[in-house]
């Protein structure tokens, strides 16, 4: 069964989602299974000698 409701999105915290799931089950006792969706970031680094190695990465850690 899927109801398509979603918890708020947070950054590096699962407390909000856990509280949301418990409250959701409280309101809908038959809804007891949840899917966790997470994002994982990778960083690439040009090899020595690659002309792009001279370009510094963004200072704010911006993701593209
Ligand atoms: Zn539900």
C-alpha cells in the first residue's frame, strides 16, 4: 500500500522523518511501512597534469 505522503526533507537528520512516520502511523494505523530516500554526493578531482586541476573548486562546496 502506498499513500504517497512524504515527510519534510532535512539535511543530515533523521529525527524529523522518524517523528513524521510515528505521527503518520498514529493518524493512519494501517500505514506502517516507509521508504527512506537519500542523496549521496561524489566529488571528482582532476589528475595531476590535467589543465582543469588549476581551477579551484567552489569555496562554498556547491554541488552541481
Ligand atoms: Zn500513509
